[in-house]
C-alpha cells in the first residue's frame, strides 16, 4: 500500500502540481526569485544591524534556522540516491525544481509572515496552519488541523528517526563506532538544546550552519579545482541525460524527472510548508522581505550544496552507470570523495552528515513543537512530552531498520505538500497583493518597505503581531503623509 501511494503521489500527482504551481508562481510574480536575488543580501545586513533592538529573532537568524533544516541528509545521501536511480539527468531536474521552488518559497514564507500571531510568551508563531485558518477562513480549519498532524508525523517523528539512522550508520562505516553509541550521544546533545526553546536552537544554528555549509562548499571547490578540465563534460552529461540524449540509467527520462523532483523537494522543502513555520518567527518590517530571504535558502540548499555532492560523485573515478547501484546513498558519496582526496574523505562525509543531520533534528523539533502549539498553545506538559519522545527517537532511529519508516515518511511528506500547495493556490492572489505592496514602495523610493497592517484588515491579518519598531513606524508615518 505504501509503495502504491508513493508511486501515485511522486510518480504522477506531485510532479504535475509542483511544476505547474512553480511555473504559476514564477511567471505570475514576474520571476520574483530573480528580480530580488541581489536585494536579499541588503535585507540580511539591515536585519543584523537591528537585531538587538527587539527580542524576536532576526531575519538572518530565521534564514540560518531554515537552512539548518533544509540542509540535511538529502544533500549528501539524497543526491547520491537520485543519481543512482535517476542518472545524472536527475540533477538537472533537481535544479529546475530548486529554481521554481524559490518562487514557491517566497509566497509561502511571505504569507507565513503576514498571518503570524503573538504567542503567549511574546514570541511570534505561524506557518501554513495559521495562514490556512486565517487566510482561507474558519471553514478551512479542518485543513489547517490536518496539515499540523501531517507536519508532526513527517518531521517531528519520521524524519527525526531517519536523520539519526543516516548519521549512525555513516559513523559506523567511517569510524567503526556502534550505531547505538552514536544514537545515545546524539540524543543527549539534542536534549540539552531543545529544552532551551527556539531561541537556543537559533543560537546553535547561527554557529553551526555557516561552519557546516562553508566546510562542505570548500571541499567541493577543492574537488572542482582538481578536476576543472572535466567540469564542462559533466555539465553536458547532466543536461543530455535529463532529456534522454545520453542514456545513463535504465529508467530513462522518466526516472530522471521522478528522482529529480522527489529528491529536490525532499532536500529544499519548497512547497512543503515546513520553512514558513520558521520564517514566521522573525521580526521583519514587511512580509515580502522575509519571503525574499527565504527563497535564498532554497538556492543555498539545492543549487549550491546539492550540486556540490553531484559534482563530487560525477567527477570521481568510481562513477560508472553499470555498477553505481552497488553502493548505497551515503556510501557512494564517501567513496567518491575518498577517490578525490584520499581515505580521510570518508571521515569528512561522516562528520558533515553528522552536522547536517544534527541541525535538521533541531529544526524538526521546532516544526513538531509548532504543530502541537496549533492545537494547544502554551502547554508545558505537552511540549516536554514531545521533547522526551524526540530524544527517544534519536536513539531508536539509530539502531532500527527504517525501511517502512522511510516509505511512510515519503507518503506523509507527499500529502503534506499537497495540503500546503492547495492552500497556496487559493491564497496566491493575496500573496501577489503583498508582493505588489512591496514593489510599489520600492518604486516610490522607500529603501526598506514597511507593512501597514491597517491596509490589509480585509485579509484578516493579526494587527497585534505587526507592531513595528520605532524606525519603521517613522517610515510608515512618512509614507502616510
């Protein structure tokens, strides 16, 4: 049954929906992900300069937290699986999904900001469940509740166990450390952090993400430098394989598209609605500003870091379409890097996977917490119970054969995407209205657009969550004149 549902969701339904809506969001927004690509750096700088003036997370911290979640085992193991089952052409379709996913991420994160609410502890909280209920109306509360349940099952439970399994098996292969030792160690460290709440998770991510992403990018650049003459041939192989011009896998073009779309979404999560849960936590003067920044996190994940793994594998001497299936996901990346730099490359991949997996588990915890808070806000007993369960999953996932869990998580992830994409399609006009307000302010010469919640009362935004900082209130007053 799980295999049938996976084939139906990922082989037919989601490919059409993801590509169709991705094109709609891209064209309808006049290619917002490219128009404002350069502007996102200015937004991050402004965010960092204002971060100590209020108690909320900055846009930069929210970006790092979302990158911590997007960047995980999918960047190492997932890309290897895509190449194994879909050939080099899968990477091309992964890029396509990533570029269109930047527009999807812009709208879902912009809407999450617009419909955020003040939590009982003074922090912001939001995400798809919130923009479904407030943006679509109370008659859609059932869909918001369904989304929250799927979010908890997929990220809070399924993906946490999967990340622990990937890290533990990789460490056993590289260092001979028993999987249960790794599981226990991972559980202890995760426990120390998650009991400190989202702000402690953000502080850890602020240090961890630049180190792990920068280190992985650096080793990939070294590999590219060592094989620079072969890079054009690899690029040609990727493009030709994507359209069946160079058959490199038994499934042909269909397998390439399927694996590219599936692993692209699994890695960058654009359209799943997971990142908006984090995007809503930050303070920004306008919802679209956070949408622009969050679209960049998709670029970092898919176009940069997934490509790093792809080139490490395809430039290596061990890449052979006839025998590539003999190696597993993580093992293939380890063997490929070792072929480039020596046996220490295996250890490097294992350490990178540990950091990626660890950051993703922290992110998964917050998503689970957010889904529970939708049903019962401020319940310390419920949250502490979930924290204990997540710590146990770190141990259990490390020692179990998770084939069924993998299949179950794929199904729930597909259903999660469908629920969110359906809501985004219905809310697209409201998302465009927010984007146009941002565009018009820029055209009027306002360097940092601000959000006037009173102008959007008909959209049912929570005005109490949009109390701007003094410098942004001054811009709002000037704009009113």
